[in-house]
C-alpha cells in the first residue's frame, strides 16, 4: 500500500491542482493552511474536511492547522471540523489546542504604542477608519462600536485600549482610500517592525501585524510543543508562495495551485480536491 501511494504521489506532481515535492512514505505529521488549501473561505466543504481529519487521526497522523485567521475564526473552523489538535492562528500570534481550541500560547501582541505609531505613519496616505482584533481570556476578537459598522475613526482611541491591563491585540485592521497601494502601506509600516496584509479585493482594507507573526516563525517557536521536530516526516500544504518559510519543516511540500495563475493565493477547488485525495491515500496506507 505504501509503495503504491508513493507512486501515486509522484503522478500527483503532474496534477493541475497541486504541485508535490518529496515522498510520503515517512509522513507522520500534517501542517496545513486552511483557506484555499484545506477548505474554501466559506467553509462549505467542512464535512469533507471533518471526515479527512478523522481518517488521519485514526491513522496516527497528527494534524496542525495553520492560518492567518484570528483566533475566533480559526476556533470556529476547527470546532466545526472536529479538530482537537493544535491550531496556529493569526499568522503565528496564538496557538490553540484541544476540543474547545483554547489558547496555550500567545506571542508578542501589539501594544498601544504600536497601534498609535501605525496610525501616525499611515496618516501620510490617509487613514479614515480603523478597527482592532483583540484577545480576551477566551481569545475572541472584537470590533468596537459605535463607530460605523465596527470601525473606529482614526482620531479616536477606545477607552478599553487605555485600560490596565491592556487587552491582548493580535492584529489591527485599517481602512484606507483606494488610492493607497500595498507597497506604500508596507513602506510606511516596515520601520515599525510591522507587516501589512491585503484583506479586501478592492485594496482598501489591510491587516497590520508584527513582523514576528509569521507561520514559519511560529513553527520554529512551537514545533517542539507540538512534537514536530523532524522535517522528513512532516507534510506541509499551503496555497501561497508567501508561506514558503513553512517549507523548511517539510519532508513533503504540497502547493495547492491557484485558480488564477496570476494570483499567488486562494487555491482552486480542483487543487483542494487533489490535496484531499492525496491525504486520504496517506491515511489508508497507515491502516
């Protein structure tokens, strides 16, 4: 069974849905992105994901989900998929675990100084509105009101941000004018040790996070906690070349190819199906 699966994974390298590097004979761990890789953003295929994760668990293969989603949304997906293992959320800012996906680690949250410095820097290209994702004791993100639809005007600082203790903030969302470019936003934030991620198709909403919040760095920090120490027995699956820092952990690297070749993210439906077929075969080879 293993030999057959190994031959099949080599054929998958020619599958238009995925690109595969490495052999699967020693895979014991799966590290997998969620959106565009394991599932679509709407979670419409969560039943298939739940079945897949159950098969992998019964085959003795540990699964770590790794995502840019904030903890609340990462937890919601993990629970709906009955995932009880580790989930790295918010690009590596928080580590969740267990049936309830409660936090076990939070790394370098943003401070009030970070938020105000980012606001000041981005004022050069106009920052009309902003919002914050925070972690409470149960790690939920909140968008404070009464500003329109949860956005705070940039001139305001919510009282809860001035409180002691300061809430755990993992990411700030900033709404800019359409004339702002991703390059301009990153140019202004880089000296502050911050990174911006485009969050909307029209290029007006950006997520701001620490440079140290990346999926690859999260694995370096928390790999030992998750008992992932050997790259040779780990399969890493992503849908974006922006996550290639994860591949140092990969004995087997899988790239779910984008539907649009001009985009480096958002894997295609065909690619996600190809990945699931591959993972089902790996599980079957262990049972």
